[in-house]
C-alpha cells in the first residue's frame, strides 16, 4: 500500500482504516485500500482538527523505504495551518495533559471541554 510506504500513515492498518472510513480520496474519488496509483495522482487525506492534506504522487515504491527517501515519492501541497488552528491544537494538548494528571473529568469539566471543542 503506497500510503504506508510513503510514510503518510504510521502503519498499513492505519492507512486501510482511513480508506475504509472514506477519509482518503484519489483525484476526487473515494479510495479503496488497494487502489492502484499513477504518477501525478492527487491524494486528499482528511486529518484531525478539520485539516486536509493534499499530496501529488511523484514516485512509486512497492516496498518500505527510509523516511527521507519516502518524502521524495510525493509533493505535499497542503496549505500552512492558520494561527487559529495552531492555537486549537495547543489547547487540545494542554487539555489532554491536564486530564491525564487529574484523572477522569467530572460533569462540569466535560461540559466545558465540549464547549471548547465546539460540539
């Protein structure tokens, strides 16, 4: 699977799960886990926090390669994150560390977390 070989996902099963969930599209069409790719194909991956990663296939490999070499297999055309997105990520990291240190949140804390995340 090219998504795993190109180091866009940590494991092959993560890439398969993302394809099955519909978070990966090739040239605007939902991708199945074992789809054949061609040079020039545009892959769109839905990432956490509403981010969308856009990559264009520049090389093909059927076996795992070093991470530095894997970066030559694609051109990343993802726009840089906005300051608001960076702040949301930072706040989420802070909340997770606070939750891990304090244990499970109570009802008031859960409501505050939901409000902060916009749900």
